[in-house]
C-alpha cells in the first residue's frame, strides 16, 4: 500500500488553466500508482481551463460545487458527484460560472513515455 496524507499533497500548475489551485494526491512518486495520477483541482469563481485537448483521456469527478464543461459548442454542467470522461484528442473547455469554489477530482493516465 502507498499511503499519502492530504497534508503531504504538493501543488501543481496545469497548462492553460486560470483561477485554479491543483494538488497532486497520487502519482509521479516512488511506490505510487503505476498507471495514472490523481489530482484535486479547486476552481475559483470565474476559473477554468482550455479550450484545449490532450493525447490521453481524463476523468473528472465533481466533489463540491458546479462546473461547466464545453465540448464542440455544447455545454454540460456537472454538479456534486457528477462525472465525465474526456477522450483523447477531444477539445474541451471548463468554466466555473458560480460564485463558490468547485472542487474536482481529476484522474489521468501517465503519458506512455513516463510508464515504467
């Protein structure tokens, strides 16, 4: 088992994100997960990401608040415990349109070049 306490989580900056505080909960560390990393993103009011895409899929799980996810001009609002998968190469934009923080769990596989 690889245990990591929340107090030990290190912040990270994700490319093309604004008004977001990210913490890496698991991944990119000795004895950690071999196939993915897990982040906790806190989107401030007006914060967001994109539009952009990545060459690997992403899973978003909203833990608190709401976030708008826009793909191909269509907007979907995710609320508490809602989730979505963004396939590789799909262009998405994320926007917190509310006046409270949206907290989201992010699961992303390691890029192939990083896998052991």
